[in-house]
C-alpha cells in the first residue's frame, strides 16, 4: 500500500501530532512493507530527506496560515492519484482541508485531534466560523475519520454528521523503552510537566501551588512555547527560582529519564482530547495528576489508581498543593498498557486504511 501522510510539521519535530505521525510511518514502513511518505509544513527551510526509512518532504510555511502552503497543495493535487490513501492530520490547521480539496478519487482519512474550544481569545473569535465551513467541508469529504479517544469521537459526533465514518484508535506509548531507562539521582520529590508552554495548560497554577508545598518538592517544566516569558516572571515574583526550573526541550531519552525520576507528572490542560505524556508517565511507573476535563478525565477513568483528576478551576492553590502532596510518589505498580501498544495501533490504522479504500471503491 502506498500511503501519504499530510501533517502540520515533520515527524522529527516535537509535538503530539508529530509523535503519532512518526510512530505510524516508521512502523508501517518497517513492519508492514508499506510505501509511506510524509509531506508537511516547516517553520525552517524546506527540504526533502529520508527519516527513519520514511521519505519526508517539507514546505516552508507558518502557524499564521494554518501550516498551509500553495506549493504543497499544488503537489498534492497533482500527485494524489499516485497514492492508495491520503491521511491528513490536525483539524486546527488547514492540512485536512487541503487533503479534501486535492484528494479527488483517492481515499482520504482525517485525524482531527479536535478541541472543543480555542486556545486563546483571538482564535475563539474565528473558531465557530472555521468549524462550520472549513472543518465541515474537510470532514464531509473524508472517507474515514480516526479519533484518538472516546472523548474526541463524542465531540466530533456532536458537531458534524460523521458517525458512520468514525473509528477510535488511541495514541500509543513506547512502554518497554521507557521502562528500560534508569532514573537520575535526585534529592527531594520532583513534580514534572511536559508539553507546550501555553496559558490553557495551567502550568502557572502548579507554580502557585508549589509555594504551599514543603521545601522537598520541586517543579521542573519541559517544553517551549509563547507562555514562557510569563512563567519566568511568575517564578521570579514568587521567589521560587530555586524550586521551579524551565528545562526547555529535551530528547526522548532525557525525557524518559526525568519521567522515571519524578514523583508526579502534572497535566492540568483545559482542552486536551488525549494526553500522550500521561501514558508515558504511567509506563514509567509515575502517577499523574490531570485536569478533570475531556480526554484527560477519560485517561483518569481508564487508569484508576495511577492517574488522578482534579477540577482545576474549582480549587485554590492551597487545595491543589494538598492534592499534589497526597498523590506524589504513590506506587502505581505495573499498569496494563496493552491497549496502547504501537504495534496494535498501527495494525488498527492499517485496517482503517483498507476500510477507506474499500468504501471508496464502492462509492
């Protein structure tokens, strides 16, 4: 099977969508003898390269235009018939729309990673119009829609007439790789956040809570994003520079070592449809504290006793600190992650491609 993945950014970029695209493409190529290509936007220089056995082609673009590129669209429209399936990722970008407009008779699979609300006030003003026009068009044209959680599938069903096209295929985790690494030597109890630095991620709420925790608790933040300057100012103003550290971006190997070292992972985001870092923490034997919303709530219910939820908007900094103190360092044991094995997820995705191809042939 010849498969084209269309994504906002290339698979070697750090991010949730990029992690999924990277794992799928590597494993489809290596384990299922598929001919896989990734075409994506890039914030750097456009290039063509082989990455982990996968052909990657990038097109110069920017976030302001939804990672779209006229050259990418032109190439996609010209070459769509050369592929058995086109799989477009990211409904908060223009990638699914470009796939829908260019695919013609080629089966189109869309992974929306759908969020029910915008990440900032500016985007909130245009999101309803974007959903009702561009998202609706792309999902109507799709042959198959893959959602990464029950929560996301329910959101998509409620907004678009797409129930007959939906499949739920979770994102995965490299549990054996994580479990094989050794923790750092660390004196104290480490709280860890991993992800993009945005206001809606509620990292600032954890910083507020640190002031109410005993001195043995420290908070390390892995990631980059537009909210970094605000967080740096908050840390300084709270006098927490010795206990709260911004580590920036790190390699997977380093990330896994920090996860094994941590007493607790926190992900208090307001709009997640899933949470790969929560899975990674559980694989590392580290409990996680999440916001009692959307996909994070779903993970807490799935991993009862390992992932704990709290209604972030309803608690004070002192109450959040008490919860952190209660769950940090809990022995969660070896958690069953069979449903989240990448080999299983890749096989399910390949089945979805075959279903899309058969449906297209019948149409």
